[in-house]
């Protein structure tokens, strides 16, 4: 069964450093998403991406964040200058149509 | 805008007992409703969903949920739980219809703790 994959599974970085989280969505899916889950809190929407552009973003998704689909398979989330409060689990998801989102296993980001 | 409230942060229950995890939502437009499950150290897996049609939806592992439009609820139930059902359960909504970007709004999550 096709699945969404994410790398790395765990990323540790120093405050102020740039990080890139990578996702490979399911191949025939057209819509892509990033969510985050701070430890002990609910899952929060960050951004949606369709047709090579952002279709919606949340208040969390400020100028420090960017997304890109550099080729036909990868979907990346970049945080330019990480803060302590960016420590969270980041989930990628993809969807074929207006139906079920399939989530990746997540990347745990730890900012020191 | 939509919002989701899961009224119970933790639900302890003994094995083979019935369980109900409550979910209420708020929306000015029609929505699709989902329950996702998160096992320890894993990602989110779809448990079941309501898009349209029959208001009672079922999963392959014995869970069911009923969409109640008048009460804006989508409670999750299972008549007899197993130890392996121990996990975090998230209720989520997304706006239905055209113009929807598909973003999911999640509730706070309910930890189901099944005890032997």
C-alpha cells in the first residue's frame, strides 16, 4: 500500500540554524500539507500546497517558514532560523482529492 | 472557521468494556468529519470518516461513530475494547465542498488507556 514517507525521523539543531524537513507524498496525490504537534498539544495546520503554490497557511506559518516541491516527488518544509518553540513533531500529509489525508510518520524536531 | 472540542483528555477503561470518546464541532458550513488514531511514537492513521450518506460509519477494527448534525457531534464508540486500542484519538473536521483547501482542524485529542 502506498504511504507518505518523511526524513529524517529525528532532527536536532541549534537555535538560529536552518532546517529542512523532507517528505515524499503518495505519488498520484495532488494536495500536500504540513502540520505540527508540540509535545502534549493538539495537531495544528501549518500550510497547504497545490499546483506548485501555497493554497492556505496558518498564522504559525510566518516568514521563517517556506515550502517547496523541488521535483516530482519531494515536498519540503524549511525553517530559516529555528527557535526553541519550533521544537515539535512535524507531519506531512497528502491527498488525492477532497477526501482523506494520509499522514507520514513525522519528523521530531528538537531545537537546543 | 471551524473548531473541534474533545471533551475528555483521558479515558481509562478496563479491557472488554465499552467506551465512548466524545467530539463536538463548530462550523458555519458543511464539514467532513474524521477520527484519527496515533499509537505511541507513530504517525496519524485514519480510523474512520463521515463524508455523506449514512450517519453511522464503522472501522474495520470495531469502532463506530455517528454524525449528529443537530448536536454537532461525532462521538466514537466501541462495544468492547482491547489492550491494543490504547492510543491517542483525534477528532478532525474539514470544510466540505468547492473552494476547500482540505486543511484539517483537530481537537485536543483523547488518550484511551485500556487496562487489563
